[in-house]
């Protein structure tokens, strides 16, 4: 198995006697990242020690193609280095990570525990003096050994909320504990044995108990929150939790299933802003990832349900987030920014609100302000930065820092056509033809799975396709990216 360019560089330096720290210093990454690379290298080459590694390396000579060198003056360097920090910068004020609660009971009920924890986290974000770590980063660490200090250090938080949840028939048992991330000491714990219809009350109690323990105050709900769910409302809540979990998992089939879940919820509770927002994002993700056969229809549904969500509850930040996404995809950048500002006013601790504001600012050509917003996003959700890295790659490209653009894009763990085409454009603009060809080949491979790609559908020509692939760019920025795509010999 071939090594990537970065893996080959790490392996070569390690084979010549450099230490983890020396390699890390020269490549501007953390020693822990070097160790992770070496573990992957040993697996790929099927070697067990350094002598075997040295013997295996000659067969890897010439593997991959060199990316452009990063520019020393590039503005995103501090942001990217932040991702490599072993102990992340401390956050001013109280900070907490809400870890996924362990599900006790049938595995098919896992979605319920995820949903309850997500709602508790949302309650805590209404405490504006509390830094709440992003859910994606918490999920990324959920399968690792329960070392509170290590988790707290990686997420740069002082406290962890963890526990268990079990739902069976009409009963729920939830245990929660607040842990000091530095010492592992349990500061507060509680067990709740209630009927399922009281689940909203439990969520609010847990959040308020945490806030009280930290001597903070949760802002009053912007909308009236029910404390006791009727039978239909409880069923609708259950469908919404299923839909939210499927949205998190992503993919074409999961998005279709999520859409069905939200529709079922609305049949039982037709005036739920949160459910309309979730349904809107089902169509939004289809558009954003170009997973739909009928882009125009999906975008229309995305906008329709987002508008309905905001009309039902103007004070729900998730509804405004759905509107931001729909307006960005529609090219209505100024309106999108108004909703992004409103979402942040309502919930300044929510990662998605920060990230979406970064995109609206980029769309308006305010790259410096956009970078500041993405920096906050990365601090909030450091272990799931693909969306931020894509934006950083675009901003650096537009600033003509093509090397740094390639660095940001190459660090994305998700393979998307936007990543591949932008990386090809950045490499082509900097004269790295081999690297541009490699990225272009990756684009062609990925585009075979895109329903609206002109090679699969006659509904769009290439200019229209590229406009869908880069909906968040204004016309000048779009033309500059298209120029690089053409240089990379991709069809325009």
C-alpha cells in the first residue's frame, strides 16, 4: 500500500534518526500527530520496527506528488497550528464538554440517548457565560478510554458532563455527573427515574443543575418550553430525535430516512419550529453535498421549511441557521448574513452558528472577519474541522496564498468534489502540475457519484455545475476559482 506524501516525509525523517519532537518542529505539527502518522505507516507497510521500515521505504520512493509549500505570511497558519496543539489554549471563563451518554438497553434505542444529550447541550448553550464544546468533537472522542483529564485537555475545557440513559416502555432512567477535567473529581451527580413524558423537564433540570454548580445562570428560554409531553407530542419528540441522529450520520440513505422521520413528527405536532428546521436541513445537506437528482426542487424545499421554522419561532437559533444555509445556497448573501447575526445573538455558543457566519462573511468578501469567525469555530469544535478547513482553503486561494490553500485542503478528512477541485486549482495556480493532476483525478473519481454532474446528467452544463459546487462565492471570487479549475484541466 502506498504512503501519502506527508506519511512518506514523516517515515523518511524517522528512518534517518530524527525524533518525534524534531519531526514535529520541522513540519509544524504536534509530536502526537507524528506518532499517529507512524502508527498508520507501520500498518500500511506491514512492518513492526524501524529496521523493517528502513527496508520498506525504497519501494515508496517517488510516491505521491509534492504540494505547494505553505506561505510564511499566510493568515490561516495560526489557525492550522491550533489544530495540532497537544494541550489546547485555555478558554476564559467556565467551559464544559457534554460527552455522549452511554446507552443502557437495546442498541436500536441509541438514537434516544444521543438526542437527549444533544438537547441538554443546547440548554447549556443558552448560558452565554459558559463555553460549550462542539458536539462533533465530543462524539469524536466518545469511543476512547474514559480519561477525563485527556479529554478535557484535547477539548480545552474545565469540566465534563457524562452519564448513562435508558428508555424502556414509558419509563426513563438517566444518570448524570459533572466531572472536574483536571482532577477527575465528581462535583455533582444525580439520577432521574421518571416517565418518558417528563423528558424535557429532566433535560432542563440537568442543565440548570450544571449551571448552578458553576455559579452561572442560564438565560431565560426565548420560547415557552413545555414541561410535560402528551402522547402525540412524545411520539413527535421521538421521531425528531430519530431524524436528528440520522442527520448526524449523513449519507444519501440516512438523509432520506431522516426526512421521513421529521414528516412523521410534523403529522403529530404540526407547529414545531425545531422539526421544520431539521426537515429543512435534510434538503440542505442534499444540496450542499450535491446528492440530489433535482437540485432546484431540493433547494425550494430547503427554503420553504426554513422559512416556516422561523415564522413559527423567530427566537429559535436552529431555525435561523437553516435559513442561513438556504439563503447561501440561493446566492442571497446579505439576507443570509442577517440571519447568521440573529442566530449568534440567540445562541453565541453554538458551533454551527459561528461556522455559518464565517461563510456569510466570506461570501461578502470580508475575509479577515471571516477568518476570525472560523478561528472561534475551530476552538469550539477542534476535532471536526472539515467545513472550516474547506473555507480556509478557499480564503487562502482568493488571497493568492496557493500553498497555504493546499495545506488547509489536504488536512480535510472528508473526500468531497469541492475539496478535490479547489486543491487542483491551488496546485495548478502555483505551478505544481503533478499535484494538480492528482487532485483532478480524485475529482473525476468522486464526480462519478454526483447525480447532477454533467457526465451523468444532461440537466446541467459545466458552468452551471460549478456554480452549484461553489454557491457561497460572489461572482469575482467564483471566476478566480474557475480560472484555477481550468488551469488544472478540469472541464469548465
